[in-house]
C-alpha cells in the first residue's frame, strides 16, 4: 500500500467517498469519465445509502438482487458545483498559445 495517496480533500465529503477513492487508487484501476447522468446517479445513490465498502456495494447491486432500483429517490444533483469559489477559485487558468498542450 502506498504511503501517501494524494487525495484532494475538497471532494471528500463523507467516508464512503474516501473508501471508493482509496480503493480505486490502490488497485490502480482505470475508470472512464461519467458522462451519462444515469451512471452518475447509480453510484451516487449507493453512496448516499452509506455503503462504505465497495464489496457491500457489489453484493447489493448484482442483477439477481430483488431490491435493485426498486425505490425511487429524490435529491438535488450537484455536478462539480459544490466549491466553485473555494478550491477552484485559487487555480490558475491556462491562456495563450495552447498548441503544445496535450
């Protein structure tokens, strides 16, 4: 296990989020960006139920689970709008010639 995992503490609101980020970082698994709102809400709904272990999450969300997507949930979606002027206000933006930027 690495000594330091270098998490950005602005995005760690609760313990399940910390567990998910650390498990992804320790396993060095590559994930793709969630562009579909249904995929995002599937993960977010399970985090709001306080599953702090990824194994519990996988156990509960298998295809033969009778409780999969049965309950409707209502909550406000906030997609990277939480801390606009806190952490992101101090980040310098790129400007000028960006031809060499990859």
